[in-house]
C-alpha cells in the first residue's frame, strides 16, 4: 500500500515539475520562445474559431429575421398607401359627381373593413363613425355610381355597421320615373321584387325601367337608384303585379361607400 502511495506521489511531482518547466520556458523572451507562444496562440485561435464563426452566423441569422420582419411591415404599409392613392384618384371630386345625382345632400366617404354574415341579417362594417360626422339616425348608403347598397344600422365613435340591400329583412319604399310607387324587397342573388303595385299601373311601367327611393322615408334620400325592372307578370290570382327587379349595385365588388345625410 505504501509502495502504491509513493508511486502516485512521484507521478504528481513529475507532472508539477513539467508544468513549472513549461511555464518558465514560456516566460522567457527569446525569439524561439516568442515563436512558440505565437504558434500556440494560432493553434488555440484555430481551435476556437468554429465557435466564433457559429456565434457570428447566429447573430447574422437573427439580424436577417428582424430585417425580413421589418420589410414585411414596410410592404404592408406600402400596400395601404398605394390603395389610398388609387382610391384618391378614383374618387377624386366624388362630392361634385354625387351631388348631381342626388342634389341637396352631403356625402361622407368610408371604406369597408369587414363583411359579416349572421343567421338574421347581412352586414358590413366601414371605417367611419360618430367622430367623422355619421348621424346617429339610420341613413342610406350608396356606391360611387350613386346606387343604393344599404343603410346605416349601428354606429359607434369610429365605425359604422351597414345593413346590406341583399338581405331578406331589407325593405325600402321606391318609385318609378312616372311616379308609380311600391316597396322593394330582396329575394336572392342580385334579384328583388317591387311589391304593392296595382294592376291598373301595368301600362305605366316597362322592362328596363329604373326604380328609385321615394320621398316616403326619413332614412333614405329620394331619387337614389335601387334596381331595374326585368320582369312584369299579371297573375290572375293576385290583385297586384308581380314585378321582378335586378339590384344595380354590385354588392360583392365594393370597397368604398358613401353615407347620404
């Protein structure tokens, strides 16, 4: 046992002497020693260089990800600005044009930001509200051509919910150019009915006639184009004419709208 202990002791002393010798060797400032130190430094640099390269690559990858995210944000902002520019060019002097179609009224421009469909009604939301001058009372909503597309329904400070004309719960009093009055009701697709028209007026209406909002409503300004007559039938079993109409506005292709007040 004592012999084994002495063996370990001698080995430890040997290692210690080697380390001291190397240390003393490296401390000297001879050219050979400097050369050895330089070579050892280069060796250690080579050994640790992969780690440095990996760290630099990781840092570059993170910077690249941040750059890509910033580019996406800038791209989205550019799309919004480009759309606003297109809208500005397209709807330049909209007030002058709409005033010729619907005189003596003001128009508040808005943009559709969300379509919503429920089991009871059909709505879309626009980006203007009470702060933009939208009346708290329900008012008619039109497209740039002046065609009726709905009425304001719920208004808060920043947004307005619009009840679409393409909803079975939507009704509006209408009239023809000759003053034949009735009520528009939605059926399906782009089709509706002009109801409550007596058969005695059969000769006073014709295919292709446009029906407009009448002056019988506090919601809708008069003379807003609503639909065109596409079918007239005199059903012997009814007291009124069956008048089918086609909605003028393309509800599925609308971005900008105007509230009539």
